[in-house]
C-alpha cells in the first residue's frame, strides 16, 4: 500500500494525517511537538510512506530535519499557494492535514525549498545581524526625534553614535527626565553596535574565503554585507531554472494580473525573499551614485517615468546580473548588463 502523509504544524503540537493512493483516510493523530513521539507514530508504516508534507511554519526546522534523518521524503508546503476547497462548510487542523496529504497524493502540492541544513546557521546569523541593525536604527530615530521635538535641532545618526553617554545627556540640560531617557537609549545603541560588529566579524571569517563571494562583490553597489545577503539568501543557484524565477524570488518583478492587455488585479508582491529584495534595493541605491553606467541607466528610466520606477528597474537589472554571476561563476560584465 502506498501512503502519503502530512503534518499540520503549530507552535506546541502537530496534526499527523495519512491517506492512501485512492485518497482514503488511513491515519490521524494529534501529537505534542516532540521529535521521538512523532517518529514513533510513523514507524509502523515503514516503507509504505511515499512522502510527508510538512507545513512551512516558522518552526519547521526541527521536524523536517528529524524526518529526513530517518529517510523520509519530505515536502515543505508553500502555504501561500495552498487553496482550500471552497465547498467546505467546516474546517479545522484535522481537515487541513488531510487536505495537504491529498494534494501530495495527487502530485499537485505547492512546495517550498528546504534550505540545506548545514547552511542554515550561517544564514540565520546574518538575519540576526539584520535584526539588530533594525533595532538600532529604530533607537537612533527615536533619539533624533527626541532632540528635534524638544530642542528644535536636527542631529545626524552618525553624530549620535559618536557621542558618549554624557554627551547625549548634555543635549537635555535642565531636563533630567529627558536626559535619562536619552542616556538609556545611548547605552542600548552602543551595546547593539558591539554585538553587530561581533556578528559581522564572524560572518566575514566564514564568507570571505568562500568561492563566489568576490565575484558577487564585483556587482555594482555590492559590498561585503550585501554580498553576504545575496549569497546566503539565494542558496544553491541551480534551484532557479531561469533568471526570471530568481528575479521573482527577489521580489524584483511586478505583481500584476493581465488579460487581453488590461490590468485585472495585482499579485502578491510579498511573495519571495524580503532579504534579497532589500539587498538589491540597497545595491541599486549605491550603484546609481557610484557606478557611471548604472547612473546613466537610472537617469534614462527617470526621464521616462519617476524615481520609484527607475530605482526598481535598476534593482531588477542587478538581480538578473547576480543570477548569471552565480550561475556561471564569473565576475560582473557591465557590457552584458547594459547592452
């Protein structure tokens, strides 16, 4: 008997369902999120299991890794593309699990990519660095707003980072409460800066010797941080069959539905990788300021439309160039990008 399994995964529990090739429901149980408990439940079915679909929730790593270690063929569900049967009057986690198993048995399950286990810690380290930078930026903006609101003076983020704790407090002489708030902000900002530098040092030690890193950095507007983002968030480039697949994953193609040449709606522009979207957007901003051909391309697009369209067009160009750099293991060729 051929069986197809699915696991509807939540933060503390998971719902395991199994159907046969004729879509008959064979098994269902709810389990706590404990690796051995789930594996013991699947063990009696042995080699009958042709595949197991796992919902790609935020906490899928442990379960997918455990299943793959036991030799199961795992399919990570692309939840954004799963459409529930519209005729259902009632639905719950049990129905969801059986629905995923049914889609798997029919060969129409929308799947996501299982990023290699050995690479995930480094990618997650980079994402933690990005998270700390966002928190620090929020605190710097708060500090700037506090000064502007109470003193009518605009202070740059660079100046605030250079000021000591006493210097920040001196901006609010006579207002002890405001000075205390500013000093607290400054302490946290400095702590975050130390940790960000620490993570960046660890990332550089791993990434600089890596094959292809220098080639990606040959792309206009791309330095070491953006180069890390592009390589780590892309993963194996051969998982993208075409350049259009990669630019779409990077959120650099328009989300629009057309029929007979007319716009019928807008697609989900948030599908794809937000870190790659950020990286190519930042690269476009740097490239138009420091790379002559990129600046000329941006200016031509700006003359035809507006700044947002021109910026997006340049970011799209850079994402296409990055794809070919990684796929062919070559350095950037501006003649090919702008011809």
